[in-house]
C-alpha cells in the first residue's frame, strides 16, 4: 500500500528515523510514527507512506499515519482551536493563566486553587467567562482542554444541581483528510 500527501508551499516536513517534524507559519509539530514494515519518507513537495505488507492492521496503520501528518499540516498552517465556557451558579469562580498553568480559584467555594498544566505550544486566552485554546498540535490543544474540563468535575454532589465547571463548547471539526 502506498499513500502520497502533498506538502503545501509554506510547510516543511522532515523525517528523522521515526520522528516526523512538520513546520509552518503557526509553529511546528513532531510525531513519532513507527510500525513494522511501514516507511515514511519526505521529498520537497510530497510525503510518501508505504508498506509492502497488505494485511488489515498494516493498512489501517498507514491510514492512521496519513491522518496524523494531515492533522499536523493543518495545525501548522491554520492551527487548532477549542472554545470553553465558565459556568457557575453557586460560587463565582475565577480562571486565569499563570505561566504554563491554568488556575481556577473559588470553585464551589474551595479555598485552595485548582491547577493544570498547559501542554505543548498551546495558547490559552481567558476573556471573562470564555476561554479560547489554540495551537498547532491537535493532541496538545485537545488534551489541555480535556484537563481543564476534568479539573472542575463535580464529585459527591448531585450534578443536576451543581452544574458549575468549565466546559468545552466548541471544538474543531476534522482536518483535511
């Protein structure tokens, strides 16, 4: 099986053994892509993913590698963006970015602030009760959004009453595959 992906003119792709690095105007993304009998090679304007094996698992891995590279190209050209909303009805919570962490204070009246790390090159912007997360790596932006949402998960209370939290309201559609 052989798959060819065209590289846009403002993007560079480098393959160093198993690490594929995609660089563009929005940043860079590096992924380790390894599977037996599957090779990834990059020319000036083409990425070639090929394998001599024809079994179903290898073919699905080739498709997965194609998606990873397409997502990286989309990320370094246009970027990935998640939108989140702060919702509270009991205690007004404050969300802010402090260095490479997101800090949530006064969640359900707690004295100690809750903190989570921002992954990779993700940029977090807080505007009142709206959060916008953007960056070149789909995995890093999505994991940061998921960590923020999990940070405010309510346990031990009736979730029909205590709906306070930070929730993902809009996430990106599929990339250009």
